[in-house]
C-alpha cells in the first residue's frame, strides 16, 4: 500500500481515520476558523439564521476575528462592518479578536495568524479569505471557504471536504540574491497557468524551499490559490521550529510526505535559470521575465499586503533603495503593527528602514490590506483613473486595487523597488552589486 502525502495525513488525522485517499469525501474537525471585516458580517448572519439568534459558537477559543481590509477609512459601510465584528466578538466572548487599538497586534489576517501563534503544524485552518492557504507554509492544511461553509464550521467545528490530489513543485539549485519567493511562485504560474493546480494541494519542496525563511514560504503558499490550488503546503522543519520558538517535537504534529506517496504530478524547477518575474495585467498567470518588459511605463509603486508587506520584504526593498530616490509615487504599507514597528526599529547601517523609505521619497501608510482590494475612496494607495501600478500584491484583476480603468503589474519587492528608482519597469539586478 502506497504511503500518504502530508495533506492526506493531516486530513486523515482530523477525520479520525488511519488513511484517506485523494478524491474521498470526508468529515473533518477544524482546529481554527478565521474571518475578517469583509466576510465576517455575512458569516455571522448565516450562523444566526441557521443556528438561532442566541446560538453560541462551537468554541470561542478557536475562532479568530481580524478586521484588516477596510479599517483605516471613514466609509460608513466599512465602519459598520467593523462594528458588527465588535458586537459579535463581545456577544460570543471571542478571545482572539485582533482589533486595532485593542492593545494587541493588528493588521493583515494572514500575517497575524502567523505572528500570533495561531498557525500550528499538522492542524486544520479554515478562513473566509481565499489566501488562507498562506498558513500552509507551517505544514498545516489551510484553505479558504465561503460564508455558508464558515457559518457551519462556526456552529459545529466540522466540515465536509474532498481530499485533494497533490502536485509537487520541486525547486533545485541555488537561489540568487536577486530572486525572492514571489519570483518563484510567478515562475510556477507562468508554467502551469491559473488552473494548473485546480483543487490540488500544491506541495513546495526541494533544497531551495528548505532554505527559505518562513515569511518567504508564506509568500509561496499564499499564491497557490492563483493556480486554482485548494492549498499550498511546505513540510515543517527546523526553520519552522525556530519561527515558532519551539524546541520540542511533541509541541506540534511534524508530518511529511512519504517517499512512496502518490502525487498527480511533479514539476522540477532549476532555480538558477529563473529570472525576476512580473505578471502583467490582468491575470496572475500573464507572466513574463522582467528582461522582456524593461522600460514599460509605470505610474506608481506599491510594497505591502500579505505577499509583500512583511519585515523581510521591506528589508530587501530598503537595501535597494538606500541612498537613492524614487522617481514615481511609491507607497509602503506594513502588513501589521509589529511590522510597522520593525520599520522604525531595525536599521541598515545608520538608518532605520522607515528613514530609508522616507529619504527616498516614498510614503508609508498604516498597517492593513489598504489598496490590495481597492477599498473606499479614502483608502491609502488606492488607484485612480488609468494608473498602472507595479505591486507586491497577489492579484491584478481589473479594478483589484481601485479604479476598474487601472492596471496592476505583480512583482517582488526587489523588482518594485528597482522600478521606483528607474521610473519605469526595471530589473533589480541593475541596482545590485
């Protein structure tokens, strides 16, 4: 009998079974349910309609509520969404409510889940956000679900799930200093397309992945959904333990794929042959090497979001920008308050990261999703008119960052920083030693 993949092992454990196989429909127990200000109100309404106005959630310790998408705005509807979260969290005695100004870290939900210790190897996380798959970087099954499914989990702690096939993506060779995880996942999308992993677990492996930091692994897994994936996943290892500050093998379930496990497909990438990548409008799968599009006009730059707003992302961009000046509007948006604090605390030589950005002429916004999902007119960094923005975000559909007449080019923080310096689309290698 063939072995199992890490995804199959996690789902088997949560179904109370010794074994599951791809394609099976099974009931599984959830460890965590996450929702935010966009989908939370709808989920709460369905929960109360189906379970009753006075119903209690299945476990208030395992529900995490994080307002993050439209929080720094005066828009009445956006504010009411957050007020709805306030009322529900109070009524249900939700312990993990990460609201700004409440004395705990706040910001983008996927980064908060990691930094606040909610991501546990071997566990199951459901979230009302398609990029919940970010957490798969911790060796767990993490996937986005709709409001109706979320309401069911909220009331029962269970969900009916189809076991996904696995596509293994192996990165071999060395990772040059001009590449980041964003380039790697864009390389994948360019190779297999936006439907090349439909309802599959995208398992990232190989020596290059093993050498990546946890934030970079999170970027890889985050964009699994852009290939149609059910989730992205990386086996947990010493890098994971260090991030979790855990020395114990007993603290979590340290699962891995068996050598003889059946996978639907395996694709091997020679990382040394990969160039910096961009995804042109209007699809994450419209991928080009940056050398093919150098000089393309760009109106503004954006470094932030769950794929580009982590401390490591800003460190890499700041090293490129130090001592230089941006030629076009450049917006810096930390993913969380703790990341924002890092910008003012961490230094490169004699300057803080924040000072480097400000000295270069960039603007720094408050920690949130900000313009990643467009947002109300007063959202920081929101695109207007026919602007073209190069961004570290994860989607470039029409209207994604604001006006439906605008365009978004996806790239790594290094490529965005190089473009800010040049004033047009640029290869980061032209500014690196």
